[in-house]
């Protein structure tokens, strides 16, 4: 749902799939996340889950 939201709002993003790149699991755990998706963007606090309220800030 997060990818779909970003795509529908023409927001560029980079997907890091933990199934294809298991090294990202360790990275996310180090950051304190225990669920996906995780959204990180420069200048914004990272968050996890489908959060339309948070995602709207990228849909300029």
C-alpha cells in the first residue's frame, strides 16, 4: 500500500526489499524497527507502516 500510494502521487522512491536483500534486516533492527515498510527521507523522521498522514508530506 505504501508503494502504491507513493507511485500514485508521483513520489520517487527506492525500494529495499528485505526478502531479496536480507542485510537490510540488520540495518532496520539497528535503527529500532521491527516491522515493515519503513520510510526514510532526508529531513524527516523515519516511520514504519502504511501512514497516509505521514506520506502526504512527500506528495508535494
